[in-house]
């Protein structure tokens, strides 16, 4: 008797080794998946929440670059009951096949095949760790099993004008679920059969039949010309064998989603996209809804008290709108507008914070002004200081100015004016 998709044994592999060079200085001290997001979360929490909400409770997280912060977060936050053998565990690069680190995402899986040997899954779900979205992977697994493919790629529809920014999936017009070619940043793509102005862009999420994945990454390891990349090398190998399928993200139905936030997906690989994704959170009707309790995003943010808004020592009142205030935040006679404040941020008397992202423990002194800024953990903004007001002034003080945003590194010193 055939095994139904719900009875398949599934192992989830989260690829979390990303260096995140384009997010410097936020990644100066941590891997990209460990970058804080949305006040209380880390980027990896979105991938892990999607996996466990999909019902897959055996999860390995492959790490490499500057992984201490990420390892600590996963091990202290993502604890499963071991009664049924469930787990979320970080697995660092182990040099099992030689004295070298991972050469690419496919090589990361090849060097970690012992995990598949130990678990013996029927299906392997492979996901990236640095995107913001909700997705029920069980629906994709069901489609994969029904298709009989060895590899299924999750894809999101994008305007054809943006095709040169993505890995694009060219589908067979006679069978739109079948991949005809995988194109890396094409300049002359063909639109979809049912939507000529759109293309399918890879989301970096995959479902594999376990034996087919083992065969593919093992063969790829012996190819000297390979970049050992899942999208660039493994998927085309399945395409050439006519064993690849595509899963259209628009067909994914997540409980609790609304017409406004259904289908939301953001690659936060640049400072501007990271900032814009935060702005998506703070509108009155958010484009991405953190408050969907039917599909929660799990995390841990420590023993912080509730947020507190009080008048300042001078008697000045508090002004705040369209903002997210995390537990432990204190706004004392200051104003916070269109911003996201992480736990234990303190905005003092007469200070102004607008259109900014402040991470854990940032203090904004009396009368200081912070605009269009991203400030990493532990920064103390002195009284009267200005950040994000004058970019030339910011550069002169050693701050990063990127795409109109002023960015301060973790615990970076701010000169007293």
C-alpha cells in the first residue's frame, strides 16, 4: 500500500550558514539568520516557525559563519519534547569529508549526509533561513509526492521586469507544474502561460525525495566545475533528468491569513529591503501581520517587563503612533513614530525617534534625534545627539550610510556633541 503524504517521514533542513555581507555592519558579529527582526525575533524564527507549524518536528539547522549567536538562540529558544524524538538542533560545519568548510548550499548537505543516514527520512524539506514570510510546507510536500518528482522548487510570482534579479523557473506550457529550465537572472525571460507579465522566481525552498537528494549531492561533490549550489547546480541536474516540479506559492493557504498579507515574502538581503520589511509591519493594516495567532511566529525574548509610556521628568508627555514597542521598552517623555523598538530600549525626555529600527538595549538620551536609522544592540545615543539627520555628519562620525539609511553597529560609540 502506498504511503500517503501525511504518513511520510520528513526531515527538515534549514540552511543557516549565510554570511550576509550586504547587511554589514549588522552581520559583523553574527550570521545573517541571527540578525534581529521585528522587535523580538531573529530572521531564522520565520523559517523555523513555518517548518514546525507545518507539522515537521525533526529539524536540523546547518550553520557556518559567526554562528555563536545563532547557535545560542536556537538551543535556548527552540526546545522540543524528546518523548517522540522531536528536535531542532544546530549542526556546525564538521569537515566530515576533508579539511574544508562548506563550498555552497549543496556541499553543506553533502557534508551532512550522516544526518539523513541517522534519521532515514522519506522526504527532505530544505529551506533558507533569512526570508520573512509564512508558508505551510505540508501542502508543498503533498504536491511533491503526487507529482512523482525527485525535486520540487517553491516559487513566487514576480513582475517580468524584475526577472534579472532572481533565479527564474521556466515552466513547460503543456504542464505548468513541470520545470523546463532553471534560469539564473535572465535578461529575456518568457512570461507564464497564464500571466505573460509575470515569472516564477525561486524562493530558495525545496522538497526532495530523500534518495534522490542523496544521489544528487553525492554526484555534485565530484564535479570540479560545480559551485555546489542548490539553485545553481542541484535543481538544473533534476531539470535535465525531467524529474523536477515547481510549487506556486500563490496556491499556499496559511490559516489566519488575510487578503492583504496572503502571499507575502521578502528577501531581506540588503539594508534597504531589511528596513522596508520593518516598515511593512507598522502600518495600521500591516502588509505582514505578526498578530496571526493561527500561524504564530515563535521566539523567546527573555524576562522583560511590559512596555511603559510615561511623562518625562520635565512633565513632557509621550507621543507615539504606527510603531511596535517590544517588552521592556520605556518611553519617558519622548516621541516614537513609524519605528520598531526591540526589548529594553529606552527613549528619554524630549528625544525623538522616527522611521527607525532600534535593537535590544539601545538608549536614546534626552533631546536626541534619531531618524531613518537602524541601530544595533547596546548603543547609547548621548543627550542632544543627532543620528540620521545629516548624512555627511554621520559619515564623519564613522557611521555607515547605506541607501539613505544611517546604520550603527552593535555597541558602537556615539561621540558626545
